[in-house]
């Protein structure tokens, strides 16, 4: 494995971790808004209880992602910075708005409803804008003038593939978050909230699979080079689909101890594995291009000395942070006092 391939694997790992964690985080904010006025279900309370300790942790991964791109592939930053200037600026603005309103909604209680609505709406828009980066890198929406890359907004705004990606991101965000909140409601013994989120997972599961198929259909027409490469790993895509059906079906299975329907913990694990497998197929097919066809991982890669320094820094950093993150997560999911709000 070459240094450039190791570097892009690290980068894609950051992308995947952030995508999963942010989906659950943004989705929880949206559900908190949706069920704000339905006090009996306590669904908003469960969503807020999940949001409180996690939203700041989630945002640290996007910082690591940006630093990794700049340090590992500095020669790609000029092209990426130019073509992603407008969507990237909007994403940063919405992230800042959401973070601010999340904080203020817990302080300025007299304005809690409008603040919650704003943070919920911005939170569901952000995943759609974030994933729009992917169809842009397929190259069909990028024009070159005097050697400088420019995003063709007309092509972007009229691209079915871009809208398929955006719909996929929004539906997947709601689906993943509903699964996690169903699991969290179950361990918190919030039966009404559990029923609500379990139902949402059952409904949103097939919709997320449908949007994934729409991506493949539109990809075949707009970026056939990528579609053909993904079809080379058709067996892995079929395995990914099988994992989805296992996870979705587990929402209907009764648990052995209580007979209560739904096994959301299995759904969370298998659906996350499904997304990991599908992202591997997509990422592998995208290689060696960062932005098709002019920016590759080799042409954009940093010098070997810098790579070794950055790689060593990330290894040491994650050796320190990862155990702490696991401990934080175990407390968050297992501390009975926090789960029961005692």
C-alpha cells in the first residue's frame, strides 16, 4: 500500500465516522423539533438527552477532516477550495447557527420553541449540503478556465444525481437517528418514545434504500465511469443490501426476554456496517481521483516527510483520544442515573 493510499484511507475513515455520528446528531435535533409539542411521548426529552453530551464531540471530527485534507493532500486544496467555496461557506454558516441556537435554546427558555425550530431545520439541511460535495467531485459539474476549476452552478442545480445524493443524506440522517434514539429510549425505559422512534425506523428504512437505488440510476447516466467501477464490486453491494434487510427486519423481531417488539441495537450495528460496506465500494471506485479527472491522490499528495509526521501525530492522537471516546460512550449509554435523569 502506497503512502498516498494510506493517507486517503485515513481521510475516508474520518469522512465515514463523521457521516455516521453527524447523521445521528443532526437527526436527533430534527426529531427534537418535530416532537416538541407532543409532551406525552417524551420523544423530545430523549432526543435532547442524546444531543446534550454528543453534539460538541461530533463537531471535532469535521475539524480533524479539514486538517487531514490540508495536511495530507495540500495540492488538492486549491481546487477543492474553489469549487466548494459557496456550498462550504453555507455549511459553515449553518453549523455556526445550529450550534449557537442549540446552546441558547437551553438558556433562553422563553424563546425555546423558535430556537429549537431553527436548530432543527438547519440540522437537517446540513447533511444534504455536506453530501453534495460527492457529486461535485465526479467532475461533470466542474469547468476549467485558464487552468482554474470553477463549479458550474447550472449543472449542479439541474443534476438529478446531486438531488438523489441530497435526498439520500436527509433520509439516511433521519433513519440512522431514529434507530439510535429507539435504542436509547429502550435502555432509558422510555416506552412511549421507543414506540415513536421504532415506527419512524420502520417507515424510513425502505425510503433510504430507495434513495440509494436512485443514486445508482442517476450515477449511471451522469458519471458512468464511477458507476461501472462500482459494478465491479456488485457482490459487496448486494451484501450491503442484505445487511440493510437484516437491520430493518430486526425492528420487527420480538426480544426473547420481554416479548417486546424491536431489536434496535442490532439494527444500529448492521445498518452502520451496511453503510461502511457501501462507502468502501464507492471510495474504491472513486480512486485514484479526488476530483475527476484532473486531481488524483498522487498528484495532490504531500511530501513523504510531512506525511510521516502527520501520520505519526494522528496515531498518537487517536491512541490517546479513542479510549477516552469509548469510555465517554459507555457512560452515555450505560449510566443508569443519566439514562433515568436522576
